[in-house]
C-alpha cells in the first residue's frame, strides 16, 4: 500500500492515544493514515475489565473498548494499517515512514507507540493475565476487596501500588529480589508502616499458581540466597517492575529522557522536531491511564492541525 501521496498526518501507534488522534484528525478532514501495529490496541488488550473510563458505567473489557475506539475513528474516514512501522526519517519534511519496503510520506507525524509494562517472563504469568495477574493497581485494585495480593518490585511504583492496594485488599505481600530498595525512602517508610503490608525480601516469584483452574491461587517464591522455595496463597499478583516506552525507532531523532521516554514541550505534544508530535504513554511515565492517553491523543491532533494551519498561512503570506 505504498503511496507517493503526501498525507497531512501519519499516526504511529494504535492504543487509546493513537485512536483518539485518528478520530480527531479524521473529523478535522486531515485524512489520517494510522499505523496501528501488528498487535493493535495497546496495553488495554491485556486488561479484562476497565471500570475507570468515564462513559462506561458498567465497565467494559479492554479489547472491546479498543475496538470501539478504532471503529469511531474509522467512521470518520481514518485509514488503518495493521502493521508495525520499521523505519522513520524525520530529517526533513515531508517526513518519511516505512513498513518494510513500503514508504509513506506526511507533513506531520503523531507518535503514539505507548509503553509496555515489564513482565517477569513466566509462562504461568502470561496465562493468568487478567485472571489474577495485573500490571496496574490503579486499574485493578478494586477487584481485590478483602482478598490477598502480592506486589513484585522494589521501586516507587511497587511501593505506591502496595499502598494503594491496602484500600481494598486485606493483606498485601511486597516481594522484592533484594533487601535494598530503589524506591525513595519516604515511600518505603509509608509501606513499612502500613499494617496490611508485609515485606518479603530477597525473593523471586518463580511461578504463578492456578493455571489448571484458570484463576490465580498463589505464587511460588524462591529465596535468592538459599534457593529455598515456598508457596504463598494469594488472589492477585501485581507486577510493578517498571515500564519500557516503545521508542527504538525514534531515539536517534527525537529528544528522550534517560529511560527512553520522548520529551514534549510542557503543556503540549510538540517534540524537538516541528511537525512531529508525541502523545500517550510514550511520553508519559507518570499518569499512564487510558483516559490520560486519550486526552493526550486529542492534544496531538489539535497541535498537528494548528501546525498545518500556521504553515499554510505562512505560505499564503509569502505568495
Ligand atoms: P524502577 O525504579 O525501575 O524499579 C523497578 C523495580 O523492579 C526495581 O526494584 C527492580 O529491582 C525490580 N525489578 C526489575 N526487573 C525485575 C525482575 N525481572 N524481577 C523482579 N524484580 C525486578 O521502576 P518504577 O518503580 O516503575 O519507577 C519508574 C520511575 O517512575 C522511577 O523514576 C520512579 O521514581 C518513578 N515513579 C515515581 C513515583 C512517585 O514519585 N510517586 C511513583 C511511581 C514511579 P532492582 O532494584 O533489584 O533492580
């Protein structure tokens, strides 16, 4: 589907941010071409129930919600390519984007490639995703009212998630592979002082239990010093070992922080390259919610529209 046409806007990424950018740019008559990725839908595709997205009073499962987002953008003419972008060239306008050998060009690009929660890497973890295993306490803690949860990690996210979970869970085990924390002292203190939280240090989760029944029943822990194993009964596992932004394609051309997150000008979606915008989790390591990603996608669309309008005005003045 290579094209010699120069599009007004290309969107890279198909999660809440990318689909919202597609919806807004389509409704602005910008005829967006959106590369939603081979695994379209983003992080919500592994979320069984979304209860915190306004407008869905009964909640909605993540994949259905993303299908709705996509359909809404398509209704207004957004075109989707269900494939991964393999190369970009932002050195001059029109910008160029490739999928394999196929080349596409556009006056603006909105990057919405998101981030992925790091996984422990266990087969049982994969099988029980959405069936006890979660990567977001803000999203899923409420499902663990009066239940027992395990949080894995020793950074600020793990401390924050463990503390947040105590609003619902009756008991929270915080499992960390060392006995020192990456998290700030104040957050460790708060977790340590919470009577519902019990620290389990120098330990790894080596198995999530319950695969046969299709629902998590606990975790198998291994002591990192003695190698001893023991089973811990629990209803939920919150993996909080960090996130990786999907930025490999852009690190050479777009400004990013030390963790790879793209840097945008405060209060906007502008990157260091005029005409290239970044939205959603690829530039947000703080909020990371579907609703904030969608809002950010809207900002990217409006910024791209205004950028093109300003360019057109400049060209008219020079003519
Ligand atoms: P992080 O600081 O990178 O911490 C990740 C933690 O997970 C580390 O303790 C690490 O252990 C552990 N870990 C990594 N891979 C693991 C594995 N395969 N198995 C078991 N444990 C593993 O990530 P984060 O906590 O998500 O924080 C990311 C950034 O956001 C940080 O800059 C943080 O300060 C910030 N943040 C701030 C706040 C706040 O201020 N309210 C809240 C959340 C996050 P090791 O320590 O042994 O490497």
